């Protein structure tokens, strides 16, 4: 049974800022700096709008007190310097909007043709690919002439003529994968066609550069921001 003296000693130890046990000093209290709440970051969806905000000096009187960081190909932040509390304020961010081409996914012929025209930058390679795929039907997908690299399908040429054509592999395309204000990086894709379960063939494009395009995209975004802002360092 605890006595009054024991309880008093426990209370005394609990209230003491420091306690010595076996020659070592311990503390039962910790002090933390009261942090001021940080405001919510402004959100932009275009590099142009973000650059206009930075240049306006609306929230920042001295540009040397902030920096721009390109986090990846689809996100950029305007950051303040480290505070005494070892955190930093995020004043604004830019987030990419829009749907990307569904790479690595087998899609129906019509859906893929639409996606190629709406989510890929127009180039000669895209035009050639659309021409070839536009003439392929489910009955004409030939897997017997397939060495894993070049796939041969039967495509209709005109009304009466039927000829064999080779699908290009890899095919170089420039999908919309970063902000529209900058050049979209070109990268290689593996193109495959197979007989679909329903009506029409199925088509898929597989990325084959190991994600190297992201480095180019980040570099393009950083270059754009350096050209359109002054006095603010840009890190990528």
C-alpha cells in the first residue's frame, strides 16, 4: 500500500524539470516552439499563370526570399526560405490538368484512334501510325508473322487491293505528359496489335525509354520558368 510520503515523492518527481537516476540526468518535460499557422498555398494549373503571380510580387516583396522548385513533370512549387522552426512555407503550386494516353493498356480500336488524335502531339509519325491502324480490322490481325519486334498485319489499300504492312517498332511519339506551355518530350513506344474479344482489334502502346522522358520534361519546365521569371532561383 502506498503511503502518503511515497505519493508525495511521486508527485514531486513528476513536477521536477530534471531527475537524476544512477548518475544520469533525465527530464520529464519538453519545450516546443509555438508555430504560427501557415496559409494555404495558391493553386495554379498553367505555368503562365504561375509565372505572372511570381512576377507580380503580390505576396513576396523580395524575390530573393523565395525559390521555384520543379518537383516533377506535372508539379511546381514556390517555396519560402527555412524558418526558425526548420520548416518552410509553400506559397503556390502548379498542378497539371488533363488525361494522359493510357499507355500499357489494351484498348479497343476506336478508343485508341481517338486517344492518339487527342492526347498525342501531331507529328509525321503519329499521322503514319493513324493511317496504318485506321485500315486494320479484327479479321486481319495476323499473329503468325510476329517475331516479337516487328508485327505484320493485313491492311486494306483502296477497295480491291490487300497488302501486308509492318507496324513500326519502336514508334517515336510526343504525348501530352507535361505542361502545354513547353515542348512535349519525344520518346519510343512499343506498338502491339491483337485480335480483340469483341468486334475489332485491340491496340496497346508500351513506354520503352525507362522514364527518361521525365528528365527532359522537367528540364523544359525549368527552362520556361527561368525565361518567364526574374530574380527567383529555379531548382529542378
